[in-house]
C-alpha cells in the first residue's frame, strides 16, 4: 500500500497541469515498455504489444493489441481525465497598484475558491517559442512558490466568517512582487523585468526554461498549490488534483500490470473534463474512436469487425465520488453515500450523469464479489444533481456499455482534497481485473 501511495503522490507532484500529467503518463508508459506512436504516421501493430499516442500535449491513449480478433473479443477500456479545476493566467497583462504587482487569472472549471487565498502558489504550464525552424512547445514549472492571493484582514470585514464571495476579477489576481523594480520571484536583482521590458510572467518563464522572453510566442500557464501531496493519519492522503489524477494513476498502473490477452486493452487519459470535454483531445472529440478505428484497420480480418467489437466492449470511467462528510449530513443520502476507506464507489444517476446501467452494475458488483474487493454505491440525494464524468460522453461517442466508478473523496474541487489509501488499493485491484478479463 505504501508503495502505491508514494507513487501516486510523486505523480501528483510531477503533474501540476494537464500538460505535465500527460507527459508524466507517457513517460510512465514508456518506462513499462510502451511504444510511442504519432497520429500522422502509418502504423504497423504487433499483437501483445503496448503503444501510446499523445494528442494536443494533454491527452494520452494507450493500447495493448490482443491476440484475438477484436470482432469476437471487443475492447477492455478504462478512462480518466488529466485536468483539474484551478487558476489560469489571463492573457499577458498584469496589474500594478501602489507598487504591488498582480497577475490576473481566469477560474478554470468549478473550483472552490476560498482555499486558494493566503496559500503559497507555484506556476506551471506550456510555452510555444521561436525555433530555428518554426516554433516548438516546452513545458515549464517553478519549483518554489512565486505568488499568493491575500485575503482581507478581519478588522476590515468583521463578518468574513459568515461567508464572503470572491470575485474572480477583483479578488483573485495573484500577488507576485512589491516595489517598482521587483523581478520574478521577488528577488531585487539588477536587469530584471523593468530593465528588460518584460512582463513578470515572461520573465518567470524565461528564468525557468532558458528561453529568451522575446522568443516566447504564446503560453498557457496556471497557478497551483506549491505544497506537495502527503499521506497522514491512519491511511489518509491529502493532495491537490486527486480529482482526477488518482484515477489516472490507478488506470496507468493497472494497465501496465495487466498481461496481454485475447482482448485489446485501452487506457484513456483525456483533457478538458472539467470544462465539458469539447476539445480536439477531450472525451467528446474523435480521439478515442480514431484510435479504435486504426487498431481495427491494422488488426481486424474484416471491415465490420470494428462495429462488431463495440457492443462486446466495456468502458470503465474512473472519476472521484463525493464521500460522506459528517459535518454536512443534510447534503447526503446516507444509505447511498460512500465512506472513506470502505472501497471503490459505483456511481449511479437516473438522468445519466453517470454511464452505469443495470447490466454494467451487475457486472461490476459480481466481479467485486468474486474477488473480495470492497465497493460502495454513490447516488446523490433525490433533490440534487451531481456533476458528470467522461463516462456518458464516451459511451455516446463509442456506442458501448459503460460503468462509472471512483475514489471516494472529501472536498472535491478544493485546492486540496482527501481520500483513503485503502480505496486506491481497491481501485487498482478492480481495474487490473477488468483489463485482464477476456471476453
């Protein structure tokens, strides 16, 4: 258990953005023998071999071709998302007032904003810079805190503990420097931002990447919690971005641990779930279906095998589930709410916010029972609607049965979230079985 939690925490620390998550996943797959493919090249696939494809720098699909005909076996699939709610730098502008330099941000996804204040924030993302031929993309991250969002002193708002709404435009710009001559990271060295005529962000990126500020053509950058993921207490894990990097790590580990079999195994790590998945590489895109079609073209004996395979397949959507929080009992249906440490959550919703139906529920529950894997059911209260996942989107795009499961999680969408190590172990076990099970 300790080894799996240690690797999860290391993965989260190395993955402050979806770009870094995809890069970390691709590196993990390669270290376990997977071969990198490009969508723009012709493929020649070998049975029993693992491959992976990256699209847009932030989504990855891995697959291990099976020994059987896909029309007879179908696909064994699992998917999670690489993105998490956070604060994305807004354009290239910065604010300066009374010598305080602040960086404007947009809220990405449905973040709980209160936890972002008075917290040391680091900066990470991707730049596109001039190269000898055209341009090239580079990831960057600061390895120290570079900013903070200061809250208002209680003396100036005596009712702050009764609730305070943070305005993204006015209250969330990140304080990064003080004084007219401040440079990146607040160090008062000569030749900093003011001398070079660069913005604070351009200077910060230039320092981390070694790319001249004038050569940075564009960037996508996010502030994030500078504190590392950690385990504490009796098997608890607290970290940023557990939704859904815990799901990504569980799928990656289970996929790499599974042996080749008759079925072709697919592991999907998709961006943009927090904003609707409607991107070129999100669950609503052609990415996964394109990969399945190309596998079919390369390995199937008949053109219709691709279409025969879909109804014989299973897509497992892995995302977080709201765990029981005893401070807010009125928000839960107690009989249908997962508890930390009690196993994987099976997610069900009458309005198909989750993809589970009675057949996939039966398959999942039977497999857990056969192998003594702890599991629970999650359903939101009848007078509330939960968020959705990539499950229904993927099921509708692919036309295959699907089931939604997840790690029970406290404080979902907060800057830091909490889960139980035992639930991660249960997730690893069920996913390994699902990848390994032949049709």
